[in-house]
C-alpha cells in the first residue's frame, strides 16, 4: 500500500471494511487511531445492483468450490464494478479471482 501511495494511486475504502477493521481492535486509542487513518480515504458504497451481483458472484464461486462469504462477495463486487484492485491477505479472494474479474494486489 505504501508503494501505491507513493505512486499517487487512488486508494479507497468501503464502510464494510472500516467496520470489520474497527471490530478487530479494542480500546479508545486504537479506535481513534484507526478512524484517523481511514478518515482521508474516499468511501465507496454498495447500491442495489451491487448486492444483486454479489449474490450471483457468491453463487458462481460456490458452484466452482470456492466458499466466499456474503460480505467478501460484496467487497469483491465493489472492486469489480469500480475496476479496483483489492488489497487483502484473505486467500478466499485469491481463489474467487480465478472465476471472476476480481484483481488482487500481490507483491511482485
């Protein structure tokens, strides 16, 4: 991510990711630090079509043996719709990308 920032690449977030990150930390200081770090990131929000397409994406992946959770499917769909590369260490996204247009960030 640091390289992307140095190159001037756009980095965005969604409320789903922000919520998951906040749920993983405890304490007022950690919460404030996270909110501060995420405050400068533009947010993208899912619309009705994203939920519809995320359900189809999840079903499609499941038919190919990939178990993609509901929230992960929605995050993947947002990346696909907005032509974004996903930054995640979650291996489920790597497997899902084999069956859809999801692009995952990886160290080259």
